């Protein structure tokens, strides 16, 4: 049975706590969206929204080229003083 799609407001409300969880996973090294979704036990489409916000605000960056499935790996962006 397919998962119920949550209301966008509910997904966005979770952005701040999920940001910290995603950052913790990326500290261990680069990961793709499907990898992060599997590790977080969250739907891929929700992880895309959270990661997109982190990308927009300069917290993460894509590294290398897309894999054979078309997914980029993301890593935490280095903070420079």
C-alpha cells in the first residue's frame, strides 16, 4: 500500500529538525537523496524539499557528477571565516 502524502505545511514544519538530522548524516560523507531518505526512514520527495532548502541557503553543495541513476551526492559546505 502506498504511503499517504503529507500536507506540504506539515513537511515544511519539519524542515528545521530534519536539517539537523541531514547535516549529521552528511558529516560522515557525501550521500544522495535516496541514500538520505533510506537512512532517515522518510519519503524521498520530502528529503528533496529539505535538502533543496539547505542548498538554497548555502549549507550543502553537490559534489562530483550524477551517478548512473541521475542522482548527485551532497556534502556539507565548508564554513569559511
